[in-house]
């Protein structure tokens, strides 16, 4: 039982690391990777908490939610990567433009 | 290009961000550690109703029967992502090198095997780990392998037949959901005697759809077909 709590805490660590990278990194591809790491952290938390049960069989509901989440994360990543390709084709850069300080 | 050269945040904000994120991590860790052991009785409810669901695998029962609406919406999300990718333009032109002999030989042997594995995973989802999404992912992997070796669908198949396959999963799901309303009383309320067969039917269409959608997502744009304008 303690190992599953360890998985959940590791998932939280992954989520925080991904969130830090998402905010700090400027390159768009790194942001997408950071989002994926955040997603993996959330999945790990869900599955870790689902395995905490006292008897041997783990909880199937969080695992089904994680399956759905993985598929949605794949779809979102594909869309994000295509958007990055488009941004690069249009502007030639892989970072978002700086906002002007005045309108 | 050093990662430290390109930061989206001014340098003096970073310590505040690190402190804030550490506090957030501490709060989340405390929340996880203080969870009661068995707060919600969903697992017991799943076990109690497993025979009535039509399958023996509890995860497939949750995905395709108890929470079937979530899975339906998930297929809609996949389609939406594909529509988004397709609306961004045509497939980017790539100057790919010709596939080497190893890749060509591997693809010839692997792709039929992967299609077989996908079929097995689809069937095994009823009683073992497996199901529509796993089988669809393996199908998509075989599709990606084919794309990597430069094979594309013939122009004839890329217009309406491709779109029919892409829509088949969601379409069959919604059709079955509506068709059981006179029998079960609610949307997606399968009658228990037919539940196993209906789930397999939905999963088969979903497998083809998911494989096609994920492979089309890999292309990164709308592959121009004959009827495109």
C-alpha cells in the first residue's frame, strides 16, 4: 500500500516539474513536452491512488479514466504539434512573439 | 542553443515561481497523503454489476458500459483534434529519404503481424486487458510504420471511404446508443442480454476509427485527395 502512495507522490512531482517547465521554457516544443509530462504525472496520481485498495484487486474506475486521458492527451499533443508547425511556417520562429507593452 | 538563453519569464521572477510551486507541491502531497483509504464505493458497485455488463474485464465494463458516454465523447474529441489538424492546411512537404532495406523488410513482416495483434486485443478486451483503444493504437502504429516507408493511400480511397472509416466509430456508438432507447429506456442503456455483443460491435468500429484517426493525425495535415477543393 505504501508503494502506491509513493507512485501518487511521484506523479505530483512530475506534475510540478512539468508546470515549472511549461511556465519557464520559451520554446514551443518544450512547452508541449512539459504538458505531456504534466499529463503523465496526473495519470500516475490517478493510477497510484486507484491501487491503494486494501484487497488485491485495484480499482478499475481510475484506470478507465486514465485510458481516456491518455487518448485525449495524444489528440491534444497532435493538434499542438501541428499548430507549432504552422506557427513556424507563418512566422519562422518557434517561440511566441513578445507582447507589446502598450496597445 | 542553450536552454537558459530562451526563457519566457524574467530572471527575477524565477525564485518566486519556485517557492510557489514548492508550496503547491507540498499542498498536493498533503492532500494525497491525507486521503481516506476507501472513500467512494465505486469499486464495489463495479464488482457487483459486472455480470450484467456483458464483459468480464472490469475496465472494459467501465469504459464501454458504465461510463460509455465518456468514451463516446472521447471519440468525439479525437475527431475534433483531427478536424483541427486538417483545418490547418495540407500535409507539409517533407524531403524524406528512401527507406533503408532494414525498415522495408521489417515493415513487410511487422504490419500484418500488428494487424493480427490488433484483432486479438480487440477480442481479448472482453476478458483480459485489451479493448478498442489498445487495438486502435496498435493499428495506428502499423499505419505510422507504413507512412514512414512512404506508402500512402490511393487517391480513390482518400476521399469518401477514408471519411467513412474515420466517422465509423463515433457513428456506430451514437447509433447503438439511440437504438437501445426503446429497449433500455435511456441513451446507451444496453439490455443486459445483448450487452456483450453490442460492446464488441461498438469496439470493432471504434478500433478501425481510432487507428485511422491516429494515423491521419501523424500526417500533420490534410492529405489532398481527388475530391478536395
